[in-house]
C-alpha cells in the first residue's frame, strides 16, 4: 500500500463552502478548478477527501 497514490481533482469551487472545508481543500494542495494533485493513499488523506467529497473527484492510480 505504500506505493499507492490518489489523483485528486478540484471540480467545484470552495468559495461558498464552509470555511473548514475550504481550508481542507487548500491543505490538499488544490488552488484552482481542474487542478490535479497526487497524494499518498493513507487514512489522513482519505479523511480529508471524505470531508470535501462534494468538491473533488478522486481516482486511484
């Protein structure tokens, strides 16, 4: 599992979102719509994704 990664894409703006969710999106390294980041597949990242699942799209790679 150490080599598994997640490809996370911001698909909806966090502007109108709860401030905590906007900070979570920023902590994932996402700044602009359609920006893609690769993060390790671990419990911490999965928890962050779960909080903002309505704003992002996730693919396992």
